[in-house]
């Protein structure tokens, strides 16, 4: 390792340590690259956008979910969804985005997120925001989501929806 100094600061209270390869963290770059791959050399999955339901209380033109209020046939049961979550660490340590449709319309979404978090996975929710009440906000917090992301657009029937849903 070599110390380098900021040429703008002669006394250099913030000297930076570099490896012989010049990488600021001291790594050669090879270790960093290797940690981004699975044992077979394929890249680790960094992000999973999981449409946990296609159900939604809106019918936005831009959405491909073809949403309606009821659950769709063939949606995973809670047990099936947990089994799927159990496979995620096999492909890395991805951030899971719980989306839809409207994820809050799936009653077990909070249980699924807590289950994923208990396995060391980071979870984010991406609801449309129209169903957020103090109670729903508390459920999101209790499930320990890392973040919840809301759209800045507001739904208006003529501009956003195909029908008055």
C-alpha cells in the first residue's frame, strides 16, 4: 500500500490509501469483481422487481397489469411466495421491490416482506399511494421495509385511467 496526498493540501490531514493497482479502497479490483459473481461465474442478481399481485384499485393507462380489484387466478399462495423468497439468496443478495398492481392489495405482503427481511434480504415497496392510511403506513413500518417509493403523479380519471375504476 502507498499513501498519496492531496496536492492542494500540503499537510494532508486526509491522506488516502491506495493499493499498488491504484484502487482507492485498497482493493486490487479483482476481489471486488469476484464478489459480484456467483461461484459459476454468472453475475449476482442485484434487484428483483416482484409483481406480488396484479390487483389494483386503479386502472392507469401506463400500467401493463390490466388491473382489477380481485386477485388473479394463479397468484402465488403465501406458502408458495415464501418458497420463492427462499430461492432468492441462491442468485445473490438482491433488493426485492414489492410491486404490482397495487402491492397493498395483497394482504400477506407485509408478512412476505418480514419473511424476506428475516433472511437478510433488503425490501422496498412501490405502492401507488392511494391506499396509504396511518394503519397501512404502520404495517409498512412494522414489516421493516427499507423504503417505500410513491409516484408523484396523481390519478385523475380522464388523464390516467382507461375507465372510471
